[in-house]
């Protein structure tokens, strides 16, 4: 068991992104799922890509353009986003605010492909 504030985790820059960082909140020995806190600074982005596993995301703060497949969303605090496996998606913090969300994934091996 554990209880730790998400701000106590170290964020690391995400490769091939612009002004984006991620902190893994789940313990290393977690066997079921992983929770990550992703921060995209205002004006930053995560490029169009696919994953072999699905994602569930909850927006903690800010606003961003989130494109999932052919759907464009103006995501904001309190929104929940589901991204199916194999569907391309990207993020742009283009509304003058930092965008921060939790991303929950299963612990299955994942492959990320830039589109």
C-alpha cells in the first residue's frame, strides 16, 4: 500500500515532444496498470502517434486540442478521454494554458509509432 502526492514524483522530458514531461506515479512492481501524469507546457505538443495498447485519460488542469483518429476535442479540466489501441492521436496545448492529465494504461508491452 502507498499514498504519495503526485507532485512528489520527478517529471522527465518526453522524447520527440515539444515542452512535454511525464512522471510515472505507479510503483515499478505494479503488475496490473500504470498511471502517468503528463504535463504539456503552453505552446507545447505531443506528435501524432499510435500505441498498441488503449489509454484512459483524465484531464487535471488546463486545455488542449486533442485529436483522436478523425475526432478533434477541446479537452479541459474534468474531461475523460478514451483512446483505443492502434488509433492515432496527438496533443497541442494551444489555448495559452499548461495542460496536465493522468494517463492510465495496462502493464502490457507497448509499441509507439510516430505517424
